[in-house]
């Protein structure tokens, strides 16, 4: 077997077309990129696999406790009492949603819009609140 079969062409210059410009490395690499025959299919699979939580129905006792806590927060606005509020955020794309907990100082309670406005401008719908915690409530339910 002869190992020198390309000796006659190995040192020749690379041929280039006089009619077509050389393709950039980026464009050449794109030719070997994976091909997605179904555009959006991968995103649809990921969306289907994404889990959401169901919104829990609150008991009358929990609702009364939340109302008492909201009244206490309203009475203490301006005293910079930090609270942690857990609330439900409905999912835009499918049923269910997620529970988030936000900690901070309540700046305002908008009775008309039924929303809490935090000092950092986070807006929390009152109907979505499931739990409120804070030092301000020490002794309230003990």
C-alpha cells in the first residue's frame, strides 16, 4: 500500500471561484447546525412538561385571619413593618399557576383595586393572598 498517494496535490493552493465569493466561517458552520423540522416543537414539549400548582381554596378561618392581618397592616402603614406575603400567580398559558412569597414593607392598600402595593412597587392582588407572616403579628394568634 502506498502512503504517498496525495503527494502530487498536497502543496497546491486551495481553488477559489472567480464567480462566487468565499462563504464566511459563520455561514459555513450554519450548514452543519442541527435541523429542526418542526419549528416550535421543542418549545411546545417544554411547555407541556412545565408543572403548575393548583390554587388552594382557603377556609373561612384562614380568610378571617388574613382579614385581621390586613387590617393590622392598614393600621400600621408608615411604621415600616416588614411582612412576608405568600400569594398565587395564575399561569398565562395553562391552568394552575405558582405560589410566590414576597417580603417587604407594605406602602399602600388599594381598597378599590383590592391590591397591596409594596414599597418596592410590587403589586399583590388581595384575593390571591394565602398567607401573611411578620413580627407585627406576634401575639395576635397565640
